C-alpha cells in the first residue's frame, strides 16, 4: 500500500492453532440415540469467541505482510459473545496508528459477511491503546459512517486486499 508507513518495524508473534473448548465436549466416541435426536432439531447454533477469532485472525494488516493475529492486533481473549451481541476489541501496534480505522472496518466487514443478520457487532479499540481512541470507536460503530466508507471504491479495494487471505482461518501460508 503506497503512502506513509506508521510502524516500519512491527513485532511479529508466532501463531498457534485454536483448540475450541466446545469441540472437546461436543464429540463422543459412541453414538447414542439422544445425541442423534439432538442433532436433528433445527436450532440456531450459538457462536463462541473461538469461532469469531477464527474468522478475523487471518485478516491481513493493511501496512505489513502479516495477519492481525501475528501482530497481536486481535486475540481470542479480546472477543466476547453475549447472546446475539459480538464485542471485538483490538490493539493497534502503535498508539498513533493511522490504519486503526481501516483495520476495524476490515474486521466489521468480515464479520458482517460471515455472521447471520441477528448478530450486533461492536468493534472497539483496547482502552488506552490509541491517541484517538474515542474518535476511531465512534467511526467504527456508526452505521452511516461505515456505509459511507464502503461507498468509497479505493477504501473498499483496500478492505478487500486485507480480507483476501481471511479464508486461511489461522493458517499462515
């Protein structure tokens, strides 16, 4: 991406595959009637923080050839799901990061495309992690501002570039 580089030398962290708590308790070695009956019921599957993390961990940073997980911009403990409400907190690599709004927009677009409409998504900067925290949070959670941003072809192209690798689901390649 052309332009000013806000953090020319970010710290890169190794990534680990996610082991979901729900996967450990969900599967049984034996098939029983009760489990078969439960599977046949049409209910909305609840979404947990690990699933949300899997959706956003491999979003590419707009400034560097790394994922948001590798830069520790996002992590599973920064995500919470309560009913139909998803809270994602992210941490920019530096306090004056000019890409924070773009990163938050990329997270929002990824979740809007992936989650059912019944979910409300709140994207927030980690408190104290950015000098313009309040302004960025306001932009990221205002429907009209998000809609206006997504009408800008150059911005949409940049978001698409960030999301191009998002299907890797935690596997850097």
